[in-house]
C-alpha cells in the first residue's frame, strides 16, 4: 500500500539541508537586530532622564538597566499546521504528542526592554511511529509590562535548530513568538505559564519536499531574578 501523502511530506523533515544556510543566518541576524533597536533607543532615553531616587517606588519600574533573569521551562508541545509549498498538510496528529524544556537568559536594557538567549529541546512523535528531536539555540528580545505582582513579558526569538529522526540529520533556522504571565513570589523568584509559537522551516534542493512547520508550546516556567 502506498505511503500516505502526509506521511511522505512529514518524512521529508529528515532530508539534510543543501543550500542557502548563509542567507538564512543573515535573515535571522537582521531580524534580531530589528528587535533590538527599540530597546536600545528606550535605554538611551532612560539614561538621559534618570528616575528621581526620592520618588515613591513603582512596580512598573522595579527593573533597571543591568538586571538579569534566568528561566527554566518544562511543558508540552502541540503540532499545529504544516505547509508544503503553500499547501496545508493533514498530519493527522492528536495533540499533545511531545514534550519540551528550555533554559533562557535575559539582560534588561531598561525597565521594560530586554535581550538574551535560549537553548532548549523538544520531541514530537510522528504518524510513522518515529520521534523527531529538535534542539533550538537562539537570540531573543522582548518587552514586558507589570501590574501589581503580575508581570507579562512578550518575546520574539530567532536562531538555529538541530533536528534528528532515526539516523537522519537536519540543520536549519527557526523563529518564535511567546507571551508569559508571571507572579512575583519574592525578590528572587517568579512563577508562571508561557505560550510560544514556533515556525520551523525545512528547505532542501528539491522544493517539492519543503515543509514549514508550526508548533505551539505550553510550559510552566520558574524565573530567577538577580
């Protein structure tokens, strides 16, 4: 019996990258620099107009230039949409079908803007009964607002990813957007939930086998402040 078309398309995820990696990396770097620009401008404004040290404390300004955070996240993933040359593939998933974990670092350029990096790992089961492993490594930039003891950061990320299934390997890029809700439990710790949307393109010399995957990630996150 011939293999299901969706299964064939999904198995093209195993094909090694052949070309245009420099172009992908250039686009990822340009994307991150665009994210970084607003934070640098805002940080310069805060340096020109420093806060009065005698004014009453404000939760919206609890972060200062140089503050740092480390995030540890664990959760599950929901494969959503997979496209082959613009055509939506029916992957026949019953989510969630995988797990994920990551460590992230943020450095604040101002009370609201931050930059950083992250490394993680996720796995997905395929309809063929195999397991796809992805290790994303990237740069991030974000903005957050605060109300009371609740903090809401929003982050855009771009980077590279190593992917493996069975004996096959693939190296490509990824982009993601995430939003979190944290409760500041103490000076050092806050806890919350994070939702991330990953776009993971996989392109080869044969355009008929190109796939762009969209994966939703839901994690519980602990954040250490220092």
